């Protein structure tokens, strides 16, 4: 083995990791955001309202009443940052535990989706500027299912493919 081969192998692994994280984050972000727009739209929310509600995590409930496209853009950016963060956590975990991207990748993806759901609703939302109630944690089965199938599963699938 030449002295350059370990360097090239490391570069290939880093490139694969970046690809898995970015694609996993984009795919999960698009699917989850589409679900949120349709789900909350069926309950009367507008697309702008959904996007501004995400931005409200940074700026508080006033973000829902103020701001326009800039506030919505902050919501979109925040949403994809979170989805990409979930993909990065999964990718890092899969290096420590390769079984996560093995034959049962779908199970680890669904566990990831559940973890993201409970972390967002039990930790992030209560600590955000929006100040959502943490406990007792209520479970919306539709939103939980969306996190299982539209967030966790795509991230695990992309990590497996890469």
C-alpha cells in the first residue's frame, strides 16, 4: 500500500459522509416540510403561517404576526438545519455502530424518527422562544408517523446507499 492510499480512503469516507448528511437532510427536510404544510393546512394554517411558526422557535410567538418572506425564509433555513443535523447525528452514529445501516436500516431509521420527534417536542420546543409546553408530552400520532417515515427512514436509507 502506497503512502497516498490511506489519505485517499479518508477523503472518500469524508466525501461519502458529507453526501449522506446533505442528501439525507434535504430529502427528510422536503418530505417533513411538505407533510407539515398539508397537515397543518388541513387545520387552517397557511404555508406562510407554517414557515413563520418554525421561525418562532428563534424569535417567539411575535414571529407569527410580524415579518414576511424574511421570517418564512428563516423558518425554511431552520427546518433544513434541523433535518441536516439529524442526518449528521445518524451518520456519526452509523460509524460507531455499522449495524444502523445494515439489513435492518429501516428499523434504525424509524428509531431515529421517533427520537427526533421526542427530542423536538420534549426538549427543543420547550426551550425555544416559542415556549411550548413540555410535560406532560402529548403525542400526535400523525406527526409521529411522519417523523418515522418521512424523516428517520429517508435519512437511514440515504446513509445506507452512500
